[in-house]
């Protein structure tokens, strides 16, 4: 069979399934992604043929702000369609097209390949209320935002209309999509490689010149970028209270200073700068380590030495890092927000706190850190949850392959 995967940050969520299909010689696999994101990226598989596209122009500044993003998506969709047309001229006609609709890449693929089966990754359908928008009073929205959000979904709607099947990583993320499409969307997570992401009681990691192990009191926080969507402000505001309760704990913070979601600060500073300044005089910074973005192997070792792992999020896309922390045997203290609540049952395989309650966060985390042996069952239950529901090889990859190949 012939497969075409399209994702601006290829392979994105498709890494494992692309690798599996490409490893079977009876299949041909092509990938399309944005050239700047493909540059210097490790090869997914030697049998995957890649095509890159460049964005020459986005939405026009004079375009109404409700539809500026949509205009940019149309231009992106046109670039991908040109590549797809050329692939057809070169003799490659996909049996299955798998794409992420969020940036407009899949807008015209049904027109280019009308006979293919089209599968769309349904990651997040924006809501005017009940999701990320309007959740955080520190970053208020106005009524106009609801109109903008409705139009923001236009790109996905065109792709949804053209899909044969969709997949969402969690039940909550699936539930956000319009009911008319929901029955076509399967809930299949990308999967966690539990054979790689696993506890290691002998693990050590050098952070800031200090070698940490499971014998130390280590509090961990991980996010691709340190920003409010992932509760970075609540976490930072809990630091003075945490250190009062756990003065000998080391606090390791993994993530970059960019913005993955939400708005950038108008003065050009990072959220780390803003919230560090807010609590500066009340924190012992000699025991707080900001690692920035780090290699995956080092990130895993940090999880493996963690005494308590903090994961906070708006009602939004679930991070792989939370499931990886559970797979590594961490005690996860998560926010009582969807879709975290879909995975963590409070008092069984983790603990849940109010996203905004910094005192509660500090109290719960410090109790876990100061009484680590009392939470061993939580560690075991967390890993078992991931093995039962989100294991890459036993559960998720077979389900993805069955959906994509129809076999």
C-alpha cells in the first residue's frame, strides 16, 4: 500500500506508525512537512521519502483578524497541494492520506487524491467556553474572542468534512468535536514506549553540577515551554511555600523560554522572567535548576530520580510528558482539569489539585516528598495505568495500524 503523511512538524504524532509502515517492504511511505522543521531532523526511517514546503506568505495584516489565520492556512494548503499534485505526476498515488488539519495542510488533499482514504488527527477543536479560552482569569478574554475562536475552527471544519476517519488521543479531546463528526473519530493515543520509559532505581543525573539520585528529595516540573497554559505561573508561585515545607528539596524545571500556546508577553520577555521576578526574594534559587530544553535521555533520567512530579494544564491537549512521568514511576501531582482527570484517579495512581491553588499544590507535593515511602503504591499504579491503556506496542500502535491500513 501507499501512504502519505502530512504534518508541518513531520513526523509529529505519526512517528511510530510511520516507522512501522516504512519497515514493511510491501509499503511505500511519503511524508510532507514544512522545510524549516525538517532541517537537521533525524531520519525517521531510511525508506521514508520526504518533501518539504516553504511558506512564502501568511495571512495579510489587512485581512479581518477573525479570518487572518484561515487565509494563512489556505496558503499553506496550496503549497502542500502543489507537492501532492507533483507526487501524482511522478507516479505516487496514495491509498491512504494521514494528516493534521490544524494548519491547513489537509485542506485540498481530498481534491488532489479523491480516491484515497483520508484520516485526520483530531487534536483539539477550540471552544468559546469550557476549554482553554477563558479558563485563566489572569489572562481574561473578551466576548469578541468567541467570534474569533468560531472562525479559527474553519480550517479544521473543511478537513473534517472530507475525512473518512479521525483519531483523537483522549476521550475529552474527541468530545470537543461537533457531534456530527464524532462518530467517525476513534480514540487512540500515540502511545508510550514503556520499555524505554520505565523506572530505574539506580538512575543518576547531573543538574547544575549536583548529582541527583532516588535518594535525594527531587521535585520535577516539565513543559516544552514554560508558560501559563501548563500552569507555570501556579508552579512558580508555589515555590516559596514548597521550600518552607521541603527546605532540602532540589527543584528541577525542564523546558524552554518560548511560547507554544497562548499569547506572548507584549514586552518581549519570557514567562520565566516574569514569574521569577515575582517570587525572587522569597526563593532559594541555589536549589532550583532550570535546564532549558534537553536531550530525551537526560529528560528520562530526571523523571527516574523524581520524588514528586508536577503537571498542571489548562483544559487543553494532554502532554506526552505526563504519561511518560507515570510510566517512569513518578508520583504525579496533576491539576484537576480535563483531560488529566481522564487518566489520574485521585488517591489511586496520582494526586489532583486545583490548578490555581498554590497552597494546596505546595502542601500535597511536600507531603509526597517528605513521606516518599508512603507513596510507593501510587508509583506502581501510575505505571500500570500507562501499561494497560497507553502502551505503544501492546495497545496504541496496533490500533493505529488497524485504523490506517484497514486490516
